[in-house]
C-alpha cells in the first residue's frame, strides 16, 4: 500500500478533515503531520516534516497545505530530493507528475475549496511520470540542487 503524508497549518484544518478520508478511500495509507487545531502554527516546520518523510522514503507522496500553498511549498523544496508544486487547477497537478515527477502536491486552503482539492489530488496521485525526455530534464533540476548545496 502506498503512503501519503499530509501536512497542514491552521488555515487548512477543516479542509484536511474532508481530504484525509478521501485519500484513504483511494487506497492510500495517510500519515498526518499537520495541526489539528486552528491555533496559529508555523507552516515551514510542517512543510519540512512532510518533505523529510518523502525524502527518506517513509511516504511515497506528500500533500502540504497552508493559506496559499506557496509558503509551505517553499519549505518543502528546501529538502534535498523534493519537487513540490503549488497547484490551483487540475491541469498543473497532472503535468507536475507527468513531466516533472513531483513528489509533493501543495495548495492553498484560502485559494481553493474541497472539490477542487479533490480534483488536484486525483490528478496528482493517478498520474504516472512519463519519463523519456522529461527524465533528462528532471535530472537536470536535481543536478542544479546538487551543485548548489552548501551543507556538504
């Protein structure tokens, strides 16, 4: 069974309550590393927690949600091996997997509603990486990451 790690800040608590059962119904095990209260939390820490689990292979994919999706995606993308995308419509969610082999889907709880979020999740989780010329480009992206690491 594939695993999805779900992380959210305080803006997405209600949305998460609807989305986790939706992802589970698709046949995925879900690990929740997000907050369950509306008390303010710092989305960078949650984004990092999602990304580390994916990078370490403890989850196959991640879903990370903050107010806009942007801040949490920036935090996720700081972890080596992560390709997190911010999506607000299904086309981008599909192509984030098809062409870019993204491993974390991010979106904004203040930007989209639950039905759009479900469409994004469907496109993201149901789409396989196409490979071919896109694999070379993903490798180029990962080479940029390797060349610019300062912690080695």
